[in-house]
C-alpha cells in the first residue's frame, strides 16, 4: 500500500512570512534600540552621586558596556551559526551545560521577555501621559490598549509586524544619529536645562559606584540575544541573514551609546527631575525646535513598540521548549502565517496581568528588569566555551577566550544588578526563576510518564483485532437516533442502544415506539432513582471491561450560532462523565439540521 502525500507549501510561499535583515532589525531589535533612551540615563544617575567628577566617568563606563556589547554581538553571531534552530542561551545550555542549566536559561529569557513587554508599554504610555496629563487616570487602559494593538499585529505574522515597524525604527535611528553627528560639531550647547546648583552627600568614586553604574547601564544590552533566539523566523539563508542582523544591531547600538556618552560629557549633562538625559542631549545638539520634537516623538513610539522584540523571541523559544517536552505541546503549534499563537497569547496575557498589578507604573516594573537576562547571557557564554573546547575548530582558543571574557563580565553584571536591585523588587525575579524551572520540570516528568505508558520509542506488537462494543445513548426515537445507530453499525461488530430512565419518564411509551420501529439493535434500559445521566452509563460500561468500548454521542449541530442556547447539553454532560470515570473512547458526532 502506498501513501499519498499532499504537496507541501512552497519555500517561496513560507518565506513570505519570514524576516529579511532589515525586517529582523525592525521586529527583533526594538528592545535594544529603545534602551538608548534609558541606558545612558541609568549611568548618569548613579555617577551623579559623586558630583561632576563622577560624571566624568560616563564615557569610560559606556566604553566598558560597548566592549561587553561587542563581545556579546560576536558571541551571539557564533551562537546563530552553531544553533540555527534558535533558542539562543537555551539552545547553547541544553547542548553543553545539561538540561537543568538550559531550563534556568529558558526561565531567565521568559522572565525577561514578559518584563520587556510590560516595561516597554508602560514607558511608552508614561511618555504619552507626561505630554498629556489629562490622560493619567486612564494609564492602565492605555497600556492594555497598546498591548492589544501590538498583539494583534503579531498574530498576523512576524513579517507583518516587521513591515509595520520598519519606518518607526528607521526614524528613531536616524534621529539619534543626527543628534550625535550634529552635537559633535557644536562648540557648545544650543539650549541647556538648568542643572541643580549643588549636590549634597557626595559619594567618593570607588569600584562599587563604578560597578553599579556599569550594571545599571547594562540595561541597554537587553534584547541583544533576541535575534539568536529567533533564527527560524528569518528567510533563507537563515543563518547568514540572522548574523548580519545581529552585527548590524551591535554596530548601531554601540555607535548610539558611545555618541551619546561623548555628548553627555561634552555638554556637561546632569540629571534633572522631570527631564530625561536624552532630551537634554537633544536640546543641546539640535535646540528646542522641530528636530527636538522629532526625536522625542520617535522615542515615545519606539518605547511603546519595543515590546515587539519579545513577540518575536518568546514564541520561538516556547516552541523549542515544547518540542523538548518542557512546556505543553500546544506551544509548538504554528498557524498559517508561521505564527506560534499560543506563545503570543501567553506573552500578551502575562504582560497584561503585570501591567494591571503594577497599575501601569513603569517605576514599579523597572527594578525587576534586566536581572534575568544576564543569567542567560552568562550561561550562553559558558556554554560556548565548552562548545569550542569540544569541537576545537580552527582558531578555537581565541573564540573560547572571547566567550570566557564575556562570561566573566556578564556574570559580574548579573551579581551586581541582583544585589543592587534586590530590595527594590528584584527578589521577585530570584523567586520566579526557580518556580518556572520547577514548573517546566513537572511538565517534563508528566510527558515522560505518559511516554512510558504509551511505550513511545519502542516497537509495539502488531495490532490484532479485538472484541468491540459500540454504545449509543438514546433518548427518543428520531432521525437523529437512526443516523447515530447507522454510524455505530459501521464502526463495530456489536452495538447497544442505552436508554437511561428516570422515575418521571414515560418508560412504556419509549419502549412501544422502539419496538414499533424495530431497528435491529439491542436496547438496554438503565434505571436511576437519583435522575443522574452519566453515572448509570459509566457503571454499565464497567461490565464490558473485556472489550474495547466506543460511546457514540449524537448531537444536533445548529444551523445558526444563536440556536446553541436551545440545546439541552446532554451530550456534554455524558462526555464529561465518561472521560473522567471510564476508559471508553468517546465520539461526539454532530449532525447538521438545516434551519
């Protein structure tokens, strides 16, 4: 016997729903791009505690972050080539550090993706309500509305979201580069915001202060891993396109961060309440005219859209986890437009819950941000060191040294970030990571037990015919009963019609109608004084434990949706009782009745 296979969708057709290099930057790098708006400010706020002398270290600290960024970019470029199925830190850890370490990496990425959505949406809405204070009472609703729009776009496919976000991304990058280039040629600031006259309780510049500034600034590195996590979302050749997108992201981000750091020192920018560091740099470079508002508006838009990075990365990660039996298998289901809808839905729901609990307040969520991602960075770098030592390709010592240095830096950043933000809510992440790991372990054990019972991976004995019984619950003599019995007679060698009788029913009338019809099928009547529907049938089926039992429940499929309210739901009650308390195969056959 030969099997006939349907023709698969052509690669050209499926590639339409995948990403180009530019599309990858628009769909997967908005998180990293948007960090330009708050990364330099995070550094300046810490260093300002040491006064003007401390702010003089803005560029050196940013250089250290750019060095780490370059290391991460090259590392993830290697990860893309070594693990083209995506997964990033999870894929590396699973291959080289063991399953438990891979689950820790996956949990850190899941936490980071969910927090990125919540923080990005809250930040965008915060910028909007700052411009229009009358919208402040509707903060939560605005957050949920923005989240709904981004979710809807992503449900249409990642390529669709990329096309929608290319223009905002290009405008933002162009605006920031303009600020940098113009500012470098300025002899002095065009406009300046008055800085505080004095700072009390100045701290001395020490290693702890610099480490804290470094750790805070590392928030700008969140999202660097997203491209490596979503390699399958790119068009062919996937590896090459993803690598180009990763390098382009690293280059653009480094130029913008270093350029802004130079301008911060050049224009002596200080933190000012109610005014962001980016807006001060923009005013100093471009003035407070049209260019200033272009930068501000594009920043607001990109902050809101930065959530899209998570929608590109988490669903791909979730399908890998599902494929490895660490998440429910529904996360591996893919829709027509190459969309993992369950991953998108999970991300939208969990982010919405976070926004509701935090009342849409960005400052409540920010202390939780960027802790988990450094755990993934560190595990990924350590895994790549083991990868090079095991495979030993040409030039492997240099590559291993690069990853080892990166692991040292990211591990240090993870410790510092966790320690400095622990009391501000970071403890929630410390608790959440092991809880997620334990949940995935439970899912894995459950699938393993199911696999053992189903003897997956073994060659089963040849199938043999066995005695079978098809049971059809009947309530009336009708066309529906006739069609159900006809279907049952084609399924098994023995058919029973079972009628559950309650004390108030006209039993004699039903029996007379059945005998007059005489369908040639055995009728079994079950009496139940308590007027139960499912339990009497379950008890009856236990008498047939020596054969395969099929229960065929006939139901009417309404012609119109509103007609569902007319149904008595007997079929649903029976099916629920049988599935919970018997081993019978339950088949609910729906017969359409024209309206």
